[in-house]
C-alpha cells in the first residue's frame, strides 16, 4: 500500500512540476537584467571607458623621464678620427620646463674643437624653459587635460549606449507580450466557439435549432482556429526576436524556450523596472542628462584646444642654462663660472597658419555650444511630450476597459437570448467579433503605452533599477 501511495505522490509531483515548467514567467526586470549583464554590445560599451583610459595613459607618457644616448665613432686606416659619446637624462614637467642632466665624453685625432672635453668627460645639469609659447599651455599639457575629460565623457556615452540597448530589448519584450496576449484572446474565444458549437449541435439533434446554425458555427470555429494559428506564428517570430538579446557569460546566444512566457502583469511593474515611478517632468534636471554632460565635457575639451591655438600665436622664446663640471660628486663644483646657455627665438611674420588654427578652434567651440543648447531644448520637449502622451494613454485605457465590459455584457445577453430562441446566431457572432476586435485594440493600446514608457526611459537616459 505504501508503495502505491509513493508512486501516486511521484506522479502528482511530476505533473505539477511539468505544469510549473510550462508556465515559467520571465518578467521584464529579469529579462533586462540578463541583457544588461551578458549582452555583447553592453560589454562593448565598457570598452569605451577602457579606450579613454588608454588615451589618458598615453597622454601621461609625454611627461615620462627619458634617457637618451648618442654615440658616434669614426675609424679609418687604423686612425681614430673621433669617438663621441653624449648621454642625457630628461625630466619634463607640467609647464614649459624641462630638467636634464648630461654626460659628454669625446676623443679622437680629428675631433671638432668645440667637442673637446676633459679626459674623464664633462658633466652638465640644468634646465630649459619656454618663456612665451608653451609656458602656460602646450601640446603635452592640453593632451593630458583632454584625456581626463575624455574619460568623463566616455562614462556618459557608455550610459547612453547601454540605455539604447535596454530600450531596444524592452521593445522586443513588449512585442512578445503583445503577441502572447493576442494568442490568449484567440485561444479563449476558440474555446467559447467549441462550447457554443456543441450546444448548438445538441439543440439541432433535438430539433430545436436549424442545420444552418451548425454550419455557421463550423465556419466560425475554423475562423477562430485560423486566427489562433496566425497568432501562434507571430508569437514564435517575436520570441526569436527576443532571443537576439539573450546571451550567456561566454558570449553564447540563447534561444527562448517555448515554456517561457512573458509577465501579463507587466503594467504593474513597468515603472519600477524603468525606474520612472517618481519621475516628473518638472523635477527633470536637464543638466544631469548624460547627453548634456557629454556635450559639456566636449565643450571643455574644445576650450582647451582653443587656448592651445591661442598660445600658438605667441613667438617662440626658449632658453636653457646648464652648469658644467668635471667632478659632479663635489657639491661646490657647480658654479656660475662654468656654464652652457642658449636662447632660441622664432616669430612667423604673418602667423597665417596659427591664426587659421585659432579661428577653426573658435568655430568648433561655437558649434558645440549651439549643439548643446539645441540638445537641451530637444530633450526637454521630448520628455514633456512623452509625459502628456502617457497621460492620454491612461485616459484611453479607461475608455477601452469600459467598452470591453459593455461588449462582454452584450455578448452574454445575446447568447442567453440565442439559446432561448429569441436571437440569431448572426447577432451572437457579431457581438463576439466586436468584443474580440475591442480586446485586440486594448492590447495594441497597452503595447503603445509600454513603448511610450520605454521612450521616456530612453529620452531621459534613466539608470535602470538593479
């Protein structure tokens, strides 16, 4: 007896488990969570920041200390013409200064007189500076500042790109939900048509209904089956489109299984999923929008470029001073009596290249400023329009809900009258067709409502709840 009870329990458990498996629900929040974690394009968005960090590292490399060694030797017919060794250690700084230490050792029969140094070589320590062009702004300084801004800009651009992927993924989910709800409608009304056909057939056999009613119901039954099949194939197509956004950790695409269904209660959770529950247009701060912040960083970068081009209008005035000594280990060996100094001055007469670069920099900055102002107005107006559209959808939804309730009441009343012999099958089918049509319109309206929510999520670039 215990054996049979155990077998019965296992059979019931297996049946319940299979039913639960067949009705596994994937909510919008779970779905977008998978997309945000595993989709390759989202991972690619992270490379934007990595790319900017690499550029910052490259810009900082301009300030790396450098060791330079220059060795030149000539020997001909067993004669050493010259043997020149010049090694330098340089330390660039943020502003137009560069510290350096130098060792020079030259010898040979035909050595240039200016290259003659003591037998043990000559040591030098000094500094070079750009006193006009390149002092307060130079290419190395500008590149480093812009690279830091590029990282901040990349973070905002990453948010926009990830938001775009989640937006497209949510549209696929809403289309999947739409076709699933349409299939449910056709399936329910197919069931009603079968029940009505059996009742009418029984009434015909009992002589209460004419044969023409059974034929009309057969036609209606086949129409319902046809519509259900069309809805089924549409659901398969939207399921495959949804699968385009489902991936595993090892970049393996996942195909959505037939037992996975969308959440029919998405309407209750869509605001929470998109993190727009408390979102109000009057509280929307446009300056915190990633697009605007990205443009602001771009403007700051262009201002640095303009400053660099303005600095290029100045003449070049480079100076250097080096202390010379034979005995670098002695602290008092460095004095102003032994030195090497130089001045380099350059000034193009017309500065046409520099003036042209400066004008182009100002034009780029002005264009970016205009783009920023236009983007602010565009985003504000779009968010405002979407808010008003959502309000309208709520009103429309109330209307269509009442229409469905009324059509449902009419259909039930017409069915009662039909089985009492006070109505015709034509009127019953007409009432049912209008109810089906209205329910499908309600599904389309709900889908448009969801898409508008997604558009608001995209337009405001809101960070999704985890």
